[in-house]
């Protein structure tokens, strides 16, 4: 897998810095999407009670948008986790080889 358009064997991993996990970003996305889904659910319920088509549509769009964002982030997390482990392994390997180098 290319890193920044470069072959991993030719990358100086210590100029790039240590790979990091994206757990904090995922937590923030999940919280935001949960809030968006709750707001959309409330609007959906209110639209059904008031029998207002526009409010139902807005609520449905908010719920579907939150669901789409969550699915997309879960797919990103899956790919990132696979690449993160490989990149971290490569970083540790080159760290051992380049200890005497500036």
C-alpha cells in the first residue's frame, strides 16, 4: 500500500512521524451521528404526530444522513486499522535499523 503516493520500502518513516490511531475521531463522529439521528428521529416523530410531510421528510433525511456517515466511517476505520498495523510495524522496523542516524 502506497503511503502518500510512495512505496513503503522507500519511505523514511521518521520524517513522517509515528503512525497514530484514529480512535478519538471515531468517538467524535459516533457522538455527532448519534445526536443527528436523535434529532432526526424527534423530527420524524413530530412530523407523524402533526401529519406534516415536510417535517417527516427533514427528519427522515437527518436519520439517513447519520446512518450513511456512520457506515462510511466504519468502512474507513476497517481500512485504516489494517493499514495502521502495517505502517506501525514498518515504522518500528525502520526505527531499529536507523537508531544511529539523525
